[in-house]
C-alpha cells in the first residue's frame, strides 16, 4: 500500500453523479481514484483531462466558464504549502477569490470581456502563498485580502479591488476609462472608493490612468448632484440655492457649497474626496471650511454620494433636522451667496 491507495475503494461510476465536474487530486483520491487510474483516464483522447496542476476536469472537451473559475479557485486553495490563516472581523480570512477582469464580468460589467474569451483568470491570494501563475490561472498577491463577495456562488473581489487589478494589466487608455466610468455610472461603486484603491495599488502615476480618474471623478460628482436634486424634491425639502460660493460682504471667499438655505443658515456639501492614506482628515480642506462656516453660525451638512444613492430618505431627514433647528440658533453672520 502507498499514499495513493484509497482507504475505502469506491466504484468510479459514482463520480458521474457529482454536481461538480472539477476536482483536485486529493478529492479524487478521497473518492477512491488511484493514481494509476487517474493517469490512464487523462491520456490523450481520454475521458478526463488535467486543466491546471493538480486540478482535473471529469469530461473531455473545453471547460465551461463556471468550470474555469472553479478550477482556478481549486488550484489557488489546494496548491502550495498551507499557511496559518489569520482570523478577520468577518470570520476566517479568505484563501482566494476571483479578481481583475473576470471579477468585473461576474459583477455584471458590460465593458468586461466575457469569461470564456479571457486567456487568464486572475485569482487574489495572500502574499505569503507560494503559488505560480500557470495555464489560465493568473496569481495576484495582496498583503491584506478584502472580504470577498459571493457572486453566483463564486468568491469575488469587491469592485474597487477588482478594478485596480484589472487596470494594472491594461495599457489601453480607452478601455480603462470605460471600465472606471461604468463602475460609477452603473452604480457598482463610488468614485472615491475606486480612486482610493487605485492609489493603494500605485497606479495613479500612469498618465492614462490619471486621465481616466479625472473623468471618473467628474462622472461621480455629476451623478451625486443629480441624486441630491432628486432627494430635495422627492422628500419635500425647501428649494435651496444650488451651487453657490459664499462670501462675507467685502471680505474673503468662504468656499463653495452644493446647496444653501440662506434663511435657515444651512449649507450642504457633497463630499466626493478620495483622500490619500497620509492625509489627516481632521485637517482637510473640507473640515477647515466647515469649521469656518460654523463659526459664522452656518450649519454645514456633509453628504456622501453613497448615502444619496443608498439611503436618500435618511439623508433628507438629516437635512430637515438641520433646517428645523435654525430658529434655536443664533442668527448667522450676513453671508453673500454668488453663483459658481
């Protein structure tokens, strides 16, 4: 007896009833398939085939999109020496997840190529894993793995991370711009989250990525402004002055705001910033402006694009509360609002 000999041999006919037709060497051994039988079935013209090292397809012919994804994940989770898994806030740390263009296709991006036409499927693993890219499995490493999203049962990197991994391998400026634009326009992610991930991946030094990011931020702000207009009207808030610069008479420029209710002393600003990690948010330009306006008696409501998209009623309640509190506050300093 050797290590390839199954402990309880089973007839191979039972394998035809398995839901998955992609199995690893270890799984086949557990199902009673000895090494000699596996080799015989995978000979040229045989009924099985090895699609990646240690990963087998239990039928002839090309694998389906689902089988390619499954094969890549099995390769990434069953190959190489095991490493201690660190617990995370959501439970055990993930071992591997699909990322890059394949992940964007799973997320429903129309600009991502179909899974079957991709030469490589990127799989995200911990930096400590000893894995090599091979066949159609492209290994991408990360110091900290994000929490995967289950898309049609496949562990998939969140959109910002998947975009960063896809953009890292693209030199086509038009393709990069289309992907980034779809991320925001299609409601897959906020622009700030995408830019933050691109910055973390050190991709903002590439000219074609910087150009695409400028368009992305403009797209994100335009969508957020449209949602703000809709929120004010749909929830019956008083009509504000839109997109104005605030100044003291004969004094300095106080800054621009997206909406201003002068009779209530309330200003609203959409915060679309994507701060770099080294920035101190307590001393950002936004916070300096807010502090300055509040010293003049103006309440500043900070509004995130995500809140406008996902919880407009909650955001409207915040604004309404600020407007209703106006009579309880000291009158604000006389401020001039000019169109910007």
